[in-house]
C-alpha cells in the first residue's frame, strides 16, 4: 500500500498552490486510519503517513491534523500541510515542498494553526526563518540585491536557518550557489578583505576573521578573532564558555528532569558512574565545537585519531560534566542536530566505552550517549565539543590535562 501511495501520485499543481483557501481536518487519536490514508494517497506528499501501517502508528500516538487546499473543482482535497501530535505535544510539522518543507503559501497557514497549541510558540523561529527566506528569494527574483543582514542570515552567521522539513530547505543552497562567497565574506563579517586571514601567517592585530586550515597551536593565535572557519560557510568553528562545577550529580539530574530533558537509563548509569565527577566550585571552561573533517583528517578516523589530532591543535578533552551542563545551556538546539562531547570514555556495566551526545529530534531534547571505542570510526560531518587548552601564560599549575593522562604510556 505504501509503495502504491508513492508511485501513483498526482502532485499539486502551481494553480492549486497559488491560493491559501482550504481548511484543517482533525483525525482523532485512535480513530480509523483509512479516511486519513485515502485522503493522502495519490497526491505525492512524500509523507509516510500515506501508508496504512505508519498511519496506524501515528494515530495511536496522538491526533493528526491535515490542511487541504482547494482542487480545480473548488473542493478541499489537496494535502498542503500536516501537524502530527504525540499526546498533547506537537511531534512534527510537515509540508509538500522539497524535503517536506512548507511551501511559501503554507507558512502563514501553519503559523495560524500553531497558535492553538500550548507548545506552538516553540516553532516561532522556524516560521520566522521561512518567511524571511521567502522574502529574500522573492527580492532576488525581482532583481534586488540582499542586504548585509540578509546575507548574514543566508550564511547562518549568528544562528542556523530552521525549517519544517527533515533536512535543510534547498532554497538556502540554491541562493548561496548564485553568490560569490569571497565577495560576500567582508560584508557579513563587517570588515575589509585584508582583515580576513586565510593562513596563520596572514593573522595580524586587526584581523577580524580567519578562514583556513587548523594548524598546531592555532587556537592561541585565534584569540580575539570573532569569526573562525576552516571553509566558508560550511566549516564554522563555534567557541563558547560553559560554566561547570558547583553542582552535585543529584543536582544536575534534578535540573535535567525539571528542564524536561530526555535521558535514558544508560545515561543515568553514566551519571552514577564513579568516573563521572563534578568540581566543587564553579568555573568557566572555554570550549571549541568543530567537525571531524575540520581537523584535517581524511576518511573516517578513529576515536583515538580524532582525540590525538585535537590535542596537537591545542585542544583538550572535556570533563564529563560538560555533557549535562551544556545540555542545560543549549536549550534552543535546532531540530535534527546531534553533537558529541569529547571526553574520557565512561565504561558501562556491559564494558562499552561511552561518551555523551546532545541531540534534538521529534521526541524532544536529549542528553544521550554513544559508543566511543578507541577504534570507532567517525564521519567527517560529526561534531565534537573539546575544551580549549590554556596557554602556558595562563596556566596556574603544571598539572597534566586529560589528554596527557589518557595517552601517557
């Protein structure tokens, strides 16, 4: 049935999508799935709910809302947008544009509907981002050049662009491909061309941005430089200070629960492990978040190789407590994003070495775990958070760091 739904399709025409007339239909939790399935089949939505088995799962979990636009006969039969619930919480919002994003007209439709749900406000950034992306797209079609603020938005200088699909809105890449990034960089960084260094040798006192490879000890040279990339705009290096210490294990667990953070029993075991410790006094830890590919390693390097290369660049493993502290701080993580804490592995009861990862999916915000054996392979796109090693001048004591203790033979 699902294969039939995918193959026998008649996608909505431009005429049918030109207007926003139509109405929402609510399919109640636990109700017969066939009216929902039959209303979706043949329309090319790409929604897996068009299959009977998936529709059953969705209606067992909560209500399901579909917005139908008018067809050529003036009847509301064209699926345009969907909101799937899990009990009383919005689980996902989907449209019929590429990657199941919302089409231009559906943004306003969904925005109005989201106001009816208690957690609808959490989707406001996505609505705002999609509206702004559409405005920029229309301005370009009319022959207008994007402003500096628009370019900063397109290149995601301050925050990722969030949409409603299961991956990035393809319009972002399409618009970027028509731009000259070399000409755009001085605009979005707010500086002149000669204030953008492409190598360590080009770094000067007035350098505002660095776009180039990471080299041994480079982070000592990058202090005070606001924008750091290995490549623009994909290779952004994120730096932030995370406050750790001052809280016990029990306090951290209580705060995670109060904040509605999802944790599994395996993560609970990690938090209870004697290898998970916390500092008595609070202190700020400078961190660096980067992709495995930013380290200059090729292929799929192992955990040991990733850690060793990071050490060479001037980075350190994070104390394990960075995981829950950063999870409590990063409350606005984009949907579908995962990143890992570079830390000394905590061995589980089954003997598996594990590290924390932070994720947000349709089920909410997670403090999760991943296996990190010494020979585990990591894709270039995987992101790790490392600690920034203090320079010799700022170190108060000569005590060895985590890397030195782990790799010392």
